[in-house]
């Protein structure tokens, strides 16, 4: 029996897996350079907290949103708490659980990191058109479901847009983003 198609599919799967694995590490390292104040994992942890309803910011829910274990989140949260970026408080719904709340300092750091994060996104995806980004996102979400679990994404608004200057900051960041993306959008 000829298994050439199966061998080709297996080869493509192995290459895709290896590429995703190494790309994740590469993006994390580059993100750490961009964010400076926070690591990429710390940034995503705080972002996950801000994208959850305030009363549902348990370690389990944060871990689920990030696609990682409660133990990993526990270490990240402990470090963030030590730096004054989050507070750990008892859960109002479950005596055995804790909720994690982003402090004012943590929100200020996120605003700063979000500006550099926008530049990071523009630079990482600089060769992608909008259509290619939509296709990539769709394919990655499809891959995420390999075990039947849907990704709990970041589509909803974050709970930290309370600063008076946020509109000005967003406008400036988006202006810079538009400049960085302009060279790609000309291809569309």
C-alpha cells in the first residue's frame, strides 16, 4: 500500500508543530525585549485578569484563559504581587479560591506596555495583510480546538480603561501603529 500522502501529511504536521513551538519561544523572547517592565508572560497574565469579570479572576480562570496550568499562574501571580502589580484577595464566591485584582500601579504599567505592545504586534506581523491575519487567526483557533476545548479569547474589552488620558494614549499608539502597518496595507 502507498502511504505517500500520509507521510506528507505527517511531515507537514511535524513541521507545523516544530515551527509553532519554536515560534512561541521566539515571540516570547522578543516580547520581553519590547515590554521591558514586564515579561511577555506577565503582560499576558495581567491582560487575562483584565479580560475576566472582576468577581471571576481566580487562578483557575486565569490559567484557562492563558491555556496553562494553575501552578504556572500561581508563580506568575506571586511575582506580580511582589512587584505591586496585583493584589490577591479572597474570592467572594468560593472560600477555597482567591481572586487576583490588578492594582493602580499594574494598570499604569499595562498602559505603558500596551503602547509598546502595539508596536510589537505591528513589527511581528509586518509581512501579513489583514486578510492573512484573519486566516491565520481562524486556523490557530481551529488548531486550539484539537482536544474539544474552545479558546477563551480576548475579544471582550479589558477592564482598565479608567484613565483620563486613555483616549489620547490610544490615539497616539494607533497613529504609530498605522505608520508601521502602512507599508503592508499598501499591498492589500
